[in-house]
């Protein structure tokens, strides 16, 4: 027998690969229903939960509206400091058009919430892709400290003229100086490569760069000659954008890999999955109705026929590829 709660009934998992099934009593309040289930899972100390796209079946609600409401509920729950037990939240989507609606809903929130201490996107990803305990504390990167000293010796007929000259020099320096601060969560992910670039920028330009990576969000402060501050700021913003673009591509590849997987022949007649980036390139090319795409398989160049799913190497050898649509069954 099931356990009846307000708005849902909980039963055993039966033959499914889960310990419990929560049956929702249908209504149009998707956000409220998802929120209730999440808090029930936390109270019962469940570690994971999987949702379908609630309300898009017989209830007839639009997938875009459902995406907004479900993700609103997940985000609000993820931000609660009392959450201790529930570690993984999955939304299982079978229709490709719904996948687009959910992704667009996530991106809209990221764009409108980019200035907060912990963005919506960060809070959501930590739940949707499973929380991972870092094996070691993040190592903070440090920049070389730049100190360029210039000494002025001022001589004059009187102390007043010396003071006036000193004041004129200070004003002249200040007119040529400016400061710019760039704040972004992506700065926290700067590694040795980005730090080396910052050090080079500092050496090659009349600027001093401070990396304030213990602030939230982290900051980079650039000060010095106005024209150099402007040009260096543009390059730093480009570094930040590169990190964000790379992470977004990885995220898109991860989402797509959960829906479809391209494979090539391995040893012993087994098929091996392409890496997620190549997987995304192949799928995007096929969706765009391209006829061929060049890829690397075990460091060899192949030309893939996207209609026949055959790949030909430089010597004319042909192998068969597989394209497998998949759906996760485990909770």
C-alpha cells in the first residue's frame, strides 16, 4: 500500500530501478508539485530523484511553461542552506523539442542573474549534474607583484615653487591614470594558463593587475595608464568569455550525450562511444542535414557519411558507425 501525502502518494519501486515511486495527483501547479516532492525527498533522506516533464502529457501544458516552473522549483530548493541529503535531481526528457525548451529556460535565468553572488546557473548545475566533493581545496593562483618606482628630485628658488611643482606633477600623473575592475565567477576557474597571460600583460603594458580571487564574485583590478588599462581590460574580458564559452560547450555536449550517442568499432567487435565533443559535432551535422563530416578516430582521419553512417580513412578503409538514442533508466 502507498503512503498518502498532501498532493501525492508514495509506493515501493517494484520492478523499476528505484527504491520509491512518488505518484503526483494531477493539477496545474507544476512548481508547487515539484517543490513538495523535493522537500519530501530531503525529509526522507533520499539521495536522488528523477522527474518527467510534468504536465506535458494529458494535462496539455506547454513544455516551455513546464520548464520554467520546474526549474524555478529546483533553483529555490538548491539555494536552501538546510539541504543535506538530496544530491542528484534529474529531469528526464524524451522529446528533443522539450530539451531545447529546458535549455533556453536555463539560459534566460543565467542571463538575468549574472550579477548575483552565486548565479542561478551554478546552483542548478551543482544539482543537475550531481554534486562532487573536491578531493582537495582549490589552489588560489597569484600574480607577480609589479612595482615600478620613479623618483623625482625637485629643486627650486623657494619651498613654495617646489610644492607647486610637486602638485603639478601629481596632477599630471593622476590625469593619465585610471582603474578598472572586472567581476565574474569565471575568474575563479583561472588556471596557470590564464595567470601566465595576465603576467605577460602586466609586463608588456603600463599597468598593475591584482587578482582578488577570495572575493565573491572574484575580481581582477587593472590600474595604470588609461590607454593600457582599456586595452588590457578588453583582453581580460576575452579570457573570461573564453572560459564561459568552453564551459557552455561542455554543458551542451553533456546534455546531448544523455540523449544520443555516436559510436565507432573498437576491439573484439565492441563499439566505443565518441568523446562528448565529437559526439555533439556529429549530431549537429546530421541535424543540419550535412552529408559528410571529418573526424578523428584513434588519431586517424576519417570522413563520415552522415546518411550511411560509414567512415572512410585516408587509405580508403571503411568502418561502420552507430548512432544510438538512449534514455537513462536509473534514478
